């Protein structure tokens, strides 16, 4: 019987390794990019949780003011977008807070005048005094990162819902009293001496103590930025054919989630692959809830 003396040469081993590498690299690359993207999403969710807590806190101190809560949210979501690569151009509002990100260390050194990522005069980098944002926020100069979040609010990428106090709360427990905020009589829920007030539940819904709990729900459309992975996650949210188990597929029409996901449609000139994130917080009011502050029409 003839013996087979065939042996695997080093050349054949190299070719085999190359084939294995070609097969495995797309999977590994997708896994690595997916880990990075979901780490960023998790970071955004943690930041959103903290920002929501600070938002409800600002509301409890400012008569449940919608504008005060928006400012608090923008301020506390700013760390997600804070960077030294903002250009300050007060003489040209069209370049307001535009990014000047470069990968060259020499270019960064020329821009910052030294080798530090962030110069000591931080406000001189991130602040400016031009553009429409100053009119909205008053005379105070704010950081560019806060303006990024405020622009997201204006564009509908953030949704605030005041769950409590509700219209029922103002109807059953509200009083018409003088409000110094706009020097007029406004509908408000009294906040003083709560421990001595009647704690009976009205219409089996809530008591005056319950009416003094401020609860908000915040929806945030976070933009995914990792190439390829952002399209995969977005497709799972938007593709009707993917809704085979009820776990994936487009959100209900007309909802905040649907608006967030629809920004990635190919029909949009500026596609935005977003994923809706949600958070909520509740806290006892430290000032009377004023209806016109909630409606932002004081």
C-alpha cells in the first residue's frame, strides 16, 4: 500500500491563516465598533439620568418653570458635548460655536498657543457674545456645549413631559393668588405647611401633598456616530420588515420616538441616526407650582 507523504508547508499555513483572517475580521470589526457605540449610548443615558434629576430640582425651586427646567437640562447635558474644539466667532453668527476639530498636534498647538488640550481661560474658548442664542438666554454668556443642547431642544430632539402636577391638580388644589414673578394673580398650588394640611385623597387620585410632587419625563434623541453600527441600530428601529417579534420595527406614528427615528430617512438632506433615550425624576416642590410657569406664558 502506497503511503501518502503529503505535508503542509509553511506557505500553505500562511495561506490558511490569511483566509481565516479575512473571514473573522468583519465580525471582529463589527463587534469592536458595536462595543464603542453602545458604550457611548450608555454614557449618554447616564448623563441623561443626571440631567433629568437636576432639571426636576430646578423646577422645584422655580415654581415648576418650564424655561428654568430647559436651562437646567441644557446645562447638565453639556458635558456630553464639551470640547476644546469650538471656534468662537462673535462677529460672524453663522460660525457660532462651530467645531474646529483637527487631528494634528501642531495645528492644535497653534490654535491653543500651547500643548494643552484645554487652555486655562476656558470661557474665552467656549463663550461668545453673538447670535440669536444670546437673545433667548438673556445677557449671560453660556458655553457652546449648552448651546448645542439648546439647539437640540429647539429642533425637537428633546421632549419634556410634566407628569405631575397635572391639570387635575390645579383644578382641585389650585388657588388664585398674587404671583410676584409677573406681578399678577395666577393659578398656583400652595406649598406652605404641607404637613398640617388635609391629606384626604380627592376623587381617589391624589392629595394636596401628592399635588406638590413634581414629576417629569424626558425623552432625548441621541445621535449615534459610529459608522456602520449607527445604520444597523437605526435600521432595526425603522425597518417594518424587522418587526417580526414585536421587539424591533418603527415606533408608533406621531410619537417622540418615531420623530427621532425618522430623522435617519434617506429623504432627509442631513441624515441623523438617532436612538430615543428616556429618563424620569420626581421631587417635592420647594416653591408653589404656578400654572403659567408650567405653560411658559407668564
